[in-house]
C-alpha cells in the first residue's frame, strides 16, 4: 500500500529510452537538460540527414559528448535509422562494436524527418533477421501512414497490419513499441510474453486529445502519435504504475523552436526533458503508486535492454510547487517546456 504521506523518495538514477537531441545549437541547449537527471538515453537518429551508418553514429555520439557537461556522467546510447538500403552487416557490426544499442524503424512519412524510412517491410527483412540473431533491439514508431487511415487509429492498425505479422515472421526479434498511446497497444504488449516491450512518454500519461483541441488549439501538445481519448490515457497510467517489466519510460522529448510549432503547419513534438521527473512523480503520487516509479523510470528499461541499472541515485522531495522555466533558450530560438497543467510538488536532487 502506498504511503500517502510520503515526502521523499530516493531511486536509482533514471534513463530515458527514447529521446531527440537534434544537432548543432539545439543539441548544445537540450543535452544538458536531460543529462541533469538521467544516466543514459536512447538517442533517436532522425536528423537531417539521418544517422544511418555506423560512422554517422560515431560522429553524432562525439558531437553529443562534446556538449554534455563533464560533471554529468551521461551516456548516450545510439541508434541507427533503418532505410530500405541499410546494409545488415554495418548494423550488426555497429552493435557488436558497442556503437549502436538499437536500430530504429520509421514507417516512411510517419513523423518528423521520416521521409527516408521504410515503405516496404520486406525490404528490411534481411536486416531484421540479422538483428534477431544478434539480439539487437528494434525500436519501432508504431503508426501506419496510409492517408485513408484516421490519425487516431494509426497505432491500432499498425499493430494488426504490421507488428503482428512481423513478430510472427521473426519471433526472436526484440521489439520496443515506442511511445504507446492506446489501450490496444497496452493490451497487445501485456498479452505478449516474450521479446516485446513498450515505452511510454511523460506527456501521454498526462494529456488526452481534449488538451490539444478543446477550447482552442494548443500546438505545444501536438505530437506523434497524437494523444488519444481519456480512456487510453488511463490505460497508459495503469501500465506505467503496474510495475510490469515490459513498460518503461521513453520521454520522446522532441524540441522544436516555437516558430516551428506556431505556424500553419506546425511540427509535432513535446519538449519535456527539463521537468519530466517532477511530472512523473506527481502522476505516480496522485495514483498512489510512488513506490513503482523506480521500476518504470530506472529498472525496467535496463532489464529489457540487458544492461545494469545505474549505480547512482536521485532523490525526489515533496514540498511547495517547483518552478520550471516555461521556455529554454537555444541558439536557434526559444523552445517551450511541457506544461502539465498542474503544479509540480516534487523537486529533483540529482
Ligand atoms: O512528436 C514527435 N516528434 N513524434 C515523433 O515521432 C518525432 C518527434 C520529432 O522528431 O520531432
Ligand atoms: Zn520520437
């Protein structure tokens, strides 16, 4: 039974199993935000051009390390962006050399910078088979892209039309269904005993589609996959607080400068790196599940990736509401920090 009066919680240092750091001036501004609280992060490869080959990942990792504060002790875990031209031997070599922790499957056109992604799944079958044999995890953006499929149904249709057939064909492939947003995805993962995990973002635990659309359109809550109905949000919270090892934190913190969000065709992405742990503590506290926060943010992810949890800890302390900046400044322009819409009472001491 959770202690309603709990005011302090020390947990293993969390990891972020899905993060966008971008490049250049944006990278320099956002990397320290994650490195402040997190030990490791799976770094998304959707740069322009994308991180496709081992040599791209080595160079990107070096650019990240150059801007992470020395005191931070932060390790980026790199991913390779699968294209229909990907050479399986390069992916496997990158994994075996400890350069690429995982590879990322973007269906072409699914989201930001996914144009070079995969249109025809059979084109990547050889690389997926090689990854299964090597035990290399596949991170999946689980949405179909057909224009005739309603945007709110794209995740559920992806499960039926792409993921189930793929897992049947290559059952040994270790798949992470990323940023799940539906009860359908939660049920599918729960019903799958082996080789399937899922990340859940901070914002999808907090917002539903009303937050984006009711009473005015709120571009800073627009992301992909788009937030769904309240019953789906509740299913995500239940999964996150359950302690089930198959569910773990991947913030999908995805910075875009405000002018890119606030325009006729605004970019998808929520930037939550700065206040994620305070937001999560609030969500778990309200749900009476603070003792399960460590499993979700610090233990289940490493277990799926077959890595040890971090040695160090962070302490969360409950008190007067913590003020987070509404924006961070970057060399490219301001980036709005996720507003959960409620006060954050949990301070993080890293
Ligand atoms: O909202 C999103 N933003 N979803 C994604 O899948 C990509 C990300 C980005 O890179 O901006
Ligand atoms: Zn993402």
